[in-house]
C-alpha cells in the first residue's frame, strides 16, 4: 500500500467534488450511489464504526480503515474528518490499484 499516493488522490477527489463528508451524509449516500468506497478513520469511535461497518456490509461497499483521523483530515484540508465516501468509479479504481501495490 502506498499511503502517500492514496492521501494525494483523496485530496484530488475532494477538489473534484467526488467525495461525501460526514457520518449522516455518508450513510444516506451509500444507498443512492452505484459506486462507493468508504474511508473510515482507524481511531474513530465505536459508535460511528459500528454504524458505518453495518451499512457498508449491507450495501457490499469496500471499506478502508487504515488511515487515522489526522491523515484523512490533512488529505482534504478539513478538520476532524472520520468518514469519507468516494463516489466516482475512476477514483475508486485508482484507490484500489494503490491499495494492492
């Protein structure tokens, strides 16, 4: 896994407006979009982890929980972001490629 490339691509996806931020917005978007990839902070609280994991399992969405809140937040230039949904197939394919390398 190339963590720096993933973080850079996350910032690019944010600038391209292809991500959804915030717990409630992510939970709503999971059922609406055909292609989804969820980043969940490894240091997020148990309550949010349980909600997100249940929803991603239900909708068969890939979940990545290898990054911290600090790393996710810095990648997109926002404070205290614990969950991020990527909704663009091109970005998702690139993320998966970086995760496998």
